[in-house]
């Protein structure tokens, strides 16, 4: 850098390259913001009338200006409700135990007839038993049909199922039946009736499932004769039938009831009536015409006016940011993108509340977390910017949450949004703990409810006790929702955009953090040095308007890499020899410069944010290790060898400081080490050391890639001097003290 550039006081940093600092990208982001304003306000400010014809495709999306019945969706909902109706089954109680009793009676009577041969009896049973079982069901259906107890469809289903599930008795059973005596049948009858009655008391859809349980019941019965058990088992199976059948008419009736009980579906205010590109049918055309949404003449003036309003809001925000930073943009494009995203989230939340609103329930608009944007801007960017954004949010909410037809803005929601946003900003602008966000939400609840109450008191025409209570309740709930959303969104923004909020920095400064505990226990000298550097750098950073908290926390971690080889750094060499005295200076150089790289790796392993890692990597920049370089030269000269190295080999690999915070920490790091090495430092010595360190780094071009100016360097030097004298007060001798000490010494000698 030339002396002319230095004397001009301009920044001697090189221009950052990339999308984050591109002017074109910056203007595109503000244009996107204007488009966002236009899109969010258009549904409420633009006339909701359209010039369309049947058979054409809609060129834009048409939304409902009010709640409109949606016949098509209602029919669909009715059909879906009908489809959800499960098939209805009706239980038909058949006395199956009487069937098996009649079968056993018939067997007893026929077996006693000696005129019929056994072969004829087998033939009779083979034909008669299945027929009796079938006739039993048919007779039951015929008798029930005449009584009208069940529908014809159910009875037909009953016949179909029983015929489908008919049981076929094995041939050997028919051969065994004629062997049964009257005593056997008398013993079998109660057992058979008990088994059939017990199984048919359950609901049976598939008779085979119930028949599978017969064998087990027979085996545990009182029957001892094998033939009797086998016959009872088979006769019980044929007597068991299904008793639960699909009822088609009941199912249809249930579907009809489901359709009738389905509420009418409405297109809510702001809901889509016609999608973009959708064909305009006669039905759609009539729907739009019935609701007064058609117009033959198109007027573009309202659209033009809204466009100018959107551009004005975006331009006002851009100019405020420039003015906030002395005529230049103090935020990179990544931060501006984050600002756009915050506006999107806030506007979307307003529209969600607006969808819930109606002219009958306007108080639902107070549920919108309108203060969320102002809180996020305060925490992630700047308090002053948050105040300006709060005014924009209040304008947007007064339009988006307005439910009064023929009125552009609703003063109530605008005032409510402005008050709760300002309260939130004042409450959390110095937040150092995440619990403060909940406190901010509570304050939003209280002041939001108070604002709503006062508005309703002033507006006598709108005073209704129940609606006022509802409004107070939703305003209170909106404050809680705001706090919840902010607490949930903060980690997302911190991780996605690499933002180190004050809350995150305070968390990282906790001494119980594993890395800080490691630093304290393994390298107490480095820990003490880091704390001192943190105090110095924080004061210097705040003096020039940089992030003092980032400097303090970054200082705590900037030398974490020294924990890899603690004994090779002088602050940890208490009561021990310096290991560098016995090793090659090139190796010493490698060990010393490695602590920056090792620190970055350790910080990555513990997932610390990038700004902290950057400080650890950049605080030495590409500074020169004079001591080890000259030691290497001296050794080469003693050995009579030509040096096989250059000064570049004894420099830190860098990069140079890319931010004011990294540069300030680098200066404070050197100042603390230099002052600590002085036995009895004087104010003059401290000033000389600080000026020498800053001049050395300036001459070595270590500040070429950050935004520090000459004026800021002077402020840093002055602040460091004051801080050093405050910290090392007991060790620094002031000029009066030096003079008094010399006079006392002379008096002592003369005396």
C-alpha cells in the first residue's frame, strides 16, 4: 500500500470477490423484495374482477374475495365420506342347536327300524342329512321373509353364504351312524347341542373358522365311545353355519347418511377459484359471474400503483441500510438474502392468519406472529434496521389482515403490529440468553393484549364483549407463537447463514465448553493469555464499531491448537527448560505455525461456527517468525553452510485477516504477549510496544485484506493502551512514579 493510500484514511483492504459482495446480486435481492411486497399485497389491494371468456384458459390465478360454497369439492367430500363407510354386517341368530337335535332324533328313529337294512340306512343318511341341513336354513329364510324382519338382500346373502360354506360329511361317517344305539344317541345329544350352541353364540362370518374348534370340544367332552365322538364331530360341523352377513342395504343407507352429514365445503377468502392455465368452463364462468368477479374492461392503473408502492418500500429499505452504514452497504449479500427470507416468513405467517380470518371473525388476525420479523432482524442483524423493518411490517399487516371491503388499510392491525414489534425489539436487543426470547414473547403477549383492549375501548361502534375477549385471547396466543417461532428459527438461521448471534456467542463463552475446559486444564498459561486477549480485543473492537463479543469469544478459542504441544509455547513453560533450545529452528518453526492449523481442525471437530475458525486461522496472518529465522541463519553460518531457506519459509501460511475482528485479535494477541514479557513496563514502553506492533503489521501488509482504516488503527492503539494499563495496572510504572523512585534512590545514596 502506498503512503498516499494510507494518508487518505481509506480502507486498505482488497475488494472481496464473489456473489456475497456483488452489487448486481444486491440489487437483484432488493428487486426480489419488491416483488415479494407486490405479490403479498396484490390479493388485497388489486380489484378482484377479471375479463375472461368460456372456452379460454385463465391467464392468472383467481382467488375468492370472500367465502364461497364449493359445490364440486362438496360432492367430492361426500363421496370420500361414503367411501370411508365400512361394510355393515348384520347378525341373524339361527338356532343351529335345534338342527343337530333334529338330526340325532331322526338317526335314533331310523336306527331302531329293523325293517330297513344297514346299507339302506347308510344311503338314506347320505342323502337326508345334508338335505335336512340345507332345508333348515331355507325354512328359516322363508319364515323370516314373511315376517319382514330382515331385508330381502340380506336373506339372499344369507342363502348365498351358507350354500357356499356348506360342509361335506366324510363317507365313513355315514357308515358308522347306523351302529349307534338309542343309549349312544341319548348320551350324544346334550353334548352335540352344547358344542353347537357354544360355537354359534359367537359372531361367525366364515363357518370354517368355527368348525375348526369342534374337534377340540369333542375331545374334552364326556363322550367315551370313539364312534359317538366321531359322529358328533361331523354332525356338529354340518350344523354350524355363518350367522353374520354383509348387509348391502344397511351399508347403502350408511353411505347416504355419510353424504348427508358431510358439511358444505367453502372456498375461503383468498382461496383459489381458478388455477393459472385452467380451462374456463361454463360452470366456472357462472361461478365467477355469480360472485361478481367478471369485468369486461381491464384497468391496469391499480397494478401500476401497487408496483410503485412495492418499489418504494424496497427502495426505502435499501436507502436506510446505506444510511445506517455511512453511505455504503454494511451487509453482504448473504445477510441480505437472510433479510429477504425473514420478510418471506413474516409475510407468510400474516397470510396464514389472514386465511383464518373472515368478516365475522376478524379477531383471528391477532394470532399472526407479526413481531417475528422484527425480533429476528434484531437478533441476527441490527436493532436500528429492526425498527425500520417494523414499520414496513405494520404497513403490510394493515393490508393483509384487513377484512373490510372497500378499505385499503386497517389501522387497528397496523398499530397492533407496530407496537408489539417495537416492544419485542426493546425487550430482546441485548439478549444474552435464549430465555430472553421467551421474555420477549411474554411482553408481546401483554402489550399486544393491552393494545387490542385499548383499540376496542376507543372504537365504541365495534365494542362487543365476546369478540373483545376473543381478540385479547388471540393476541396473547400470537405473542406466545412469536416466541416459539423465533426460538425455533434462530438455530436455522445461525447454521444456514453462518450467523453468530449474541446468544450463540454467549453460549460458546461458557467455561464449561469442552474445548475451554481442555484449554484450562492442559494449557493454563495459554488459557490465561486467551482471556486477556479477549478483554483487550473486545474493548478495541467496540471502539471502532466492530463486533466486540465476537472478538472476546474468538480470543478464547484462537490458540486452542496449542493444546496439541503445550510445552513448546512460552506461556506454558513454568519451571521447565525451553524445548526449542535443543531442536532445529526449522522444526521449531513448524511446531509454532502448526498451532493455527491444528486449532482450525479441532474447532471443526467440535463443530464451532466458521467465524470462530476463521479467527483461529487468520489471527497470525502471514507474519514472520524473526527469532527462529535468525537462529537458523546463525546455525547455518556456524556450520559454514549456505542457507537452504528463505524468509518466506518462516512465515505463517495465512490467510491474512479477512475481517476487522480477526485483525484486532491479531494485534491484541501480540500486544498481550509483548507487555507480559516486560518486567516493569512503563506507560511509555506500553505505548511504544503497541505502536511498534501495529506499524510492523501495517508495513508487512497484514491488513490489506480487511476493512481497517488508518483512523481505526489509531483508535485501536489508543484503546489497547488504556485497556493494558487497566489490566496490568499494578505492574506499569507511571512517569510520576518513575520520577519519585529515582529521587528516593538518590536520597538514599546521598544519605
